[in-house]
C-alpha cells in the first residue's frame, strides 16, 4: 500500500492578494489620468483649429472688404470658410497666369476709331454676389475626427443642434454673438465664445466628471 502524500497545492495568502490589488490600483492611477488627458487633448486641438478659422474669417473680411462666414454643418460635422463676392473675384485665382495681360484692341482700351477715349453713359452693371469658398485650404471642408461632434450652436436666433449654421463677419470685423459647443465621446466639452467685436475667440473647457 503506497503512502499518502500531502497536497502541496495552496491558494494565495491575504497579503499576496492585497499586494496585487495595490499594484493594480497604482497602475490604474497612472494610466487613467494620462488616457483622459490624451482624449481631452484631441478635443482641445480641434477647438483651437476652429478658433483659428473663425479669427481668419474676421481678418479676411476686414482686409478684403468682403463679408466672410464660417459655415458649420452641425449634424454632418464639418466647417468651411466662405466669402461673399462675385464669380469673377471668387475664381480669379483659377485664371491662367500666362494670359493675365489684357488685350490691346480699341474695345479693351476704351478708344474709339478716332483715337479718343470713349465714355460709357450707361449705369454700371450690378455684380451678383454669393458665398464662395475662400481660395486657400480654409475653403476646404474640415471634418471632425470620429470621436468628436458638435453638440450645438447658441445663436441670436436660439439653440441649433442640427442642419447648418453660418457665423458671418462683416467688413468691419463685427458679428453676432454665438457659442459653439464641441464634445467628445468621453463627455468632455469645449465652448467657443464668439464675441461681436473681440479679435480673438474665447475657449472654455469642461472636463468630464
């Protein structure tokens, strides 16, 4: 008859379990704040980019003498900078630079066959204007990253959370008061405050509780 050997298997002691819990707690305390900060950083980075677009639209309105707008598609999640001009001005940057010189015919110089300058007595034609994308990268649609979204825009006409919103800057740089609320998938929020006369956009950050 073979002897009965003692069972050498045993469970974890209370001290070992507590040590594992403490180590996990310390690791989570280091990882979670860093993860939360990185998530909030993406939201803040986009907010600063949008603030730059708004300030650019204000500056261009003053410099070019044409009203500008920042178009926000709240539901779709993109923005674009447009200016209010005629088609000739809107698409002037697309003309062939090799063909910029005007022709030298009598029709273009305004001279009649006798060599004297002719003066038109008819009133100038009124140029039809509309909003066109500005001729640089800010005229392209800038889409929100996947984890960000527009919660809504507070305007003089009320709270808007779907459809399109336009923030218009007049040629003196003035605009209507508005607040753009950005949020992410982790409940962090940033509010961009557009003041009627300020030259910079105020940014308020609200971290998830």
